[in-house]
């Protein structure tokens, strides 16, 4: 029997014991510098401004081969349990107002924007190739203070749990996918894609309103096969040590633990049995920036731009207070739900750009203004694609028509984007499509790369031919 709930006090160091330095340095707030040149610097109070009370620490070393001003990178082994310490530094006066339990959602998502665009297809392909497995798991026997952990079968890369902020909480996570599983050519972990490990924490609220967002933070990781992370970390150290002394100063110092950097909450998908995939942005935090000493090696702010997807849902002028709150939550304005608690759709639409900047600050005020008055995005390239006749006969054998075309809209003008759209159209796993060709003069096959896609004529039409191949097992697509 495991008695893991009652660990001795000396086994759990507090932040002051884990990181040397004055206690005030663990949570330090930057000066409120103006976001734009036209803004005036407000009066700086003598007391320290409030900062976030949450901090998440991943007990894994950071890579020493990362330059300054770049986000830290942490290597993990596939299937190994890693501890994430959930720290809550609430003041004594605020402890009475803090809810008894908080809800946190942990996700492993793509960092590369091109993979974000085809995230749904990538995850479905991974599920198809590894049935019954999960991308992210909680090691419950090792975890401490984790209440009601949930791992939904429909969300392979997401786990949820509740925890008491007044008690010590230690979450042990396992990542079962490796970075090379989402690359076209698998040549080893060094060429794998990076992932982002993000934690969003919420406060329970009434049933009519969405949960109140309290804090979000994330870090950049790469996942290797067992013991591969240790070898890669050793290789990075040797690489930096071979550099001249003046070149070593350009790299960050490796730390034994990774501190998550604050970010905006990950947008929840719209309700429904099959929600359409729309990769949304992760912008830099609007509130106070979480700074820690250099030993913490916290990652600098990061930005992932929005691209592709369908335009955001417009706010109706007749929306009620509850509907307006839900709209704010869906569009990543959860932190302003309390400020705008009594606003209806009409009230919000009447606000000017300057009004929103005064309420939400320059960054989020401009973003909210643009979201309220959003216009449909014009796609850069539109193609019309039909399935080959043999596939259509299997699906619509009773239809006497020769075929039909479906529209494909491209924004990035890349071969990976086109391949993802074709995989969705043809109901094929995206990671099983190895080559994409275009039939040229005389029937020759031209490999479709980014340059060829960029030179395609707008509103061209093609017939997609699927060819099964072996070694490796998968498909070739030919556009004729």
C-alpha cells in the first residue's frame, strides 16, 4: 500500500529553499512601462504592485544550447514520469478569499504554427497508428494533492484535475508521443518538432457562467525515446563547451528545473459533437509579467500567430449578459469577465477603441476592439479538388454524375498546409501521406513543394488520385 499523501515536510522544499536568493526575488513585478509611445507612464506606487500568486515548476533540466532572448527548451524521455510542482504563494490576507479547490487543465500542443493548422488531423493520425494509447497521462500513484484526475478518451493530449492551493500539490506527468512522430522523415529525436506543455488554472463559478480564469503558463519541450533526452542533454553540453569563451556567453545557463512562463489561456473548442478545428493564437500576457531570478531560467514571453481557420463568431447586439460573458471566454478575454460582468452585447458594441484601451489596457483593448469588429478573412489561394472516380464510385455509387469538386482555401501557401487539407478532404491520416505530386506536361510527376504551391493559379481545379505505397506504409497523392 502506498501512503503518498502524507509526505514529510522536509521532502518538499519551498521556493526559497529550491532557489537561492531573497524571497522577494521569486515573485517580482516589472515596471509598468508604456506599451505604445503615445501612452503616458502612470504614477508608480511606492509599494510593490500585485503579481500572480501561481508558479509551476517542471523538475527537468533545461538545454544549455539555447541562446539568450530565446525560450528555454527542456528534453523529456518518452513515458517517463516528470514532477510538476504547483506552487501557490498566496498572502495571508488573500488565503481566506481563495476557493477551497481549483481546477487545472494540462495540455501538450504543437509549437510549430504549421502543425497547429493541421493539429486535428495530426492527432487523429496518431490515434489511428497507436490505438488505445494517450499522448499525455497522469501518474496518479506518484502524484500528491491531485483530486479527481480526469483523462477523457476524446482528448488524447489533455488531462484535468482539482487541487487545494493551500496544500502542497505535486503532479507527475507522462508524455507518450515523441517529437519525430510528427515529422515527414523520421531521422531521430534531434530533428523532431517541439511541443508546448501548458497549464491553465480556473476558479469554479456558477453553472450559467464559465469558470473564471486565474492563471496560465507553459514551457517548450522535446520528447525523445527512453534515455534519448539524457544523451541529447549531454551532447548539448559538449557542444557549448567546445565553443570559444566569447561564444559561450551567448547561451543560457542550464538549470536543473524549468519554470513555466506566463501566457494567455488556451482557447477552448466550441461546444458540439464534432467541433471544427481552428488554431487560435497564444499572445503574450496582458497582466503583470512573472519574473524570477536568473537561476529560475524562466522562458521569455512567446507569441504564436493566428492563421487559417474560420473567422471568429460575431457578438450579437441582442446578446444577454450571460451570452456576452460566454463570448468573452471563447475569444480569450476571460480575465475581463468580472470587469464586464454587467455588460450586454449592446453595451460592449457601443464602446469606442479608446474606451476599451482604458478598461483592458493597450494590448488587449486593441485586440478586443478588432475582435468586436472582425471581418471575414480573404484566403490567399482557392483550389477546387475532386476525388478520383474509383473512390467516388465506392462512396456514391448511385449518383449518375461524373464527379463533384470541393473548395480548398489556403492561407500559408505551403505544401504541408495543402497536404493537411487534402487529407481532411479524402479522409486519410495526415501522417500517412508521404508525397504530394502534380501531374505536369507529358504526364510527368512534379513534386509539390512550397514554391510550386505559391505559383499555383488561383481557382484552379484538380482531380486527386490516391496511390497506396509500401516501405514505408502510406499514400502518395497526385493532383491531375
